[in-house]
C-alpha cells in the first residue's frame, strides 16, 4: 500500500522545504500552457478512468486510466503519459490488469515513469525536476496519473511553484481544485493553514529546467 502524505507535507518534500505562510512569486509561463484565469476543470466523457480526471491547460491530471481511457485521451491529442505509480503497483494485475506501457506505445504516445511512493520512491525535488524535463520536451497535451490522482496533483502543484512561477497559495489552489484533499490539521483547528518557505526568501522567478 502506498501512503500519500496529506495537506502541505507532501508539497514541502517535493519543493525541498517550506513552513507556514506563502509569499507571492511573480507569475510567468512554464513549459506548458496553463490558463491562470481559471482553476482546473473536471473532464467528463472519458470512459475507463479509475478516479476523476482534471484538465489544467495542456495537462490532464487523474487516477489510473484503463485501456478505453487511454484510447480516448489519444484521440483528444495527448502525446505523453507520465505514470508516477511504483513498479510493485504496476506489477499487481489486480490493480492494473493490462500492460500500460505497451498500450500507450501502441496508441502512438510516449510513456514516462517517475515512480513516487513508499520508502524506495520518496517524494523529492528530483521528481519535480524529471517532470520539468519531460514537459520541456513534450509541452502537451500530457496525462499525469497515479492511482487516485493525489500524488500527481501534488507533483503538478510543485511544478507550478518551481517552474511555473506561481506562489504557494496560487499553486495550492489549483491542486486543491483537483485531488489534493483538505488538510486534516485545518479541519481539527477549524481555520485555514498556510505554507511559507522555510528560508527567508521565496524564489523570485521560476527555476531553470535542468538539462
């Protein structure tokens, strides 16, 4: 079983450290198109998704796709599938009863794995760097998926902060419109909890994509 951190903890690990209240960083375009004027929207009509599917500009974010879903996404113009599920998850035929990599390739899309989950594949800034490299090469449309959409919502949120120029608040709002759940600490306290960078200064501009 893969445990997905709740609230801001997973995002802090992906970003490499933050604490409690966010400062605004200048918004600028990342490698992929994202409509900053509206939050990500749920996508309907794609049969075979294990959980909900969302779209943020040229990026689809969701849970495990079935074979029918992959075919539909290919018809929608998706060029690349980024899977963050771990090898043990994908080897479990009860969870994924088909060869996803082979099916993606058959449909003419590129298949990329960035495993995240458990001690062997921890949340890390390196995972965000790998995603940035993929999106620099393949600016979309792209599908990011895990089992339920949670891990990839965190990953996309971290990418928007590090490479898209969004503030923590703005990026988190987009992640929470997808599959980042309410923070249990907020529910216990009955009030919102914010994140801030642990260092004195927040990034003033997007991080260059590593080559």
